[in-house]
């Protein structure tokens, strides 16, 4: 702050209400909105910067470009669930069925509870690039956690390796596919939708909550 009480720093392209977000978070929010409404390919870095209320040159002080923003947005849809999965895997006193159900429910809440349909960005052809290896790694770790929890259930313990892998793929696919289902009826209460999806996922897994 200057002696006159005015904020100093890199100038903004336009005045916007103070959101309380850091400049990087404002860029991520702007990118989330534009990538999911205009499309990733159609969104320019200038458009993201302007939506965040800053000059394009200033944007490069915080991120290298669109790929950085997309990679961080994608990882934000996975890392909270992966952290929860670690806690649930360690809670061995709880029935595995209950822990798997809770992971499914929480994951759906994360994917569907935000203002933007970030899950739809998974299918972008650009996401196959090496720049997104970090996203694919954490997503793979989350899928492995689903498989470990499923294997610990009563039904999962009776499956051979191939069947267990198939059930894991089906459960994980159902959870990630909820974005498409919810898009057709966005007025559904997210909590009820998440619980119903978790119930369905356990039925696919061949088990029920303990």
C-alpha cells in the first residue's frame, strides 16, 4: 500500500469489484468460466486476462499460458478427492463399504458442486499432451485408491484380479460420468444427487454400505 492508502502493483486493465481472491485465483476463475462456456480452443489468453481484470502482459507474471491454467483446473478436480482417499484408506476400523461410499459421494460433490463444469474438460484432445502428465498421475492414483477400497469390501475380496479391475473401471467411470448426467438436470440438489450416485456405484461394485 502507498502512503495515500491506495494499492500499488501491476495495473489492472479494468476496475472490477474486489473479489478477495489472489490474482492467480482470479485468473483460474476466469479461465474456468471461459473454458467451460466458450470452449478451450476458442478462449485466448487475452480474454482470460481481461475477464480477470488485468492486462495480458500482467497475466504472464502469474502463469505461462493457457496450458498452465487448464492443468491446474484439472488437478483441482482430483487432488481433494485423493487427499480424502488417503484418509479413508487409513481408517481401517471402518467397513470398507462405508469408506468406498463416502469417497464416491464426496467425489461427486466435488465434481458437481462448483459453478463450472470442469469435468467436461477431461475429454479435450489437448489433455493428452505431456504437459498434463501431472493430472493423469493424480487421477491414476485416485483410481487406484478406488480399487483398493473396492478390493477390501466383502464383494471385492471374492473377485479375481481381472474382475476387480473391471469393477473398478466401471465405478470410476460412473463417478466421472456424473457431469454429463447432471448437465441435463442441473436443478437437482447436489447432495441428493451425490448420495444417489454413490448408492449406484456400490451396486455396480456388487456391494452395499456396511
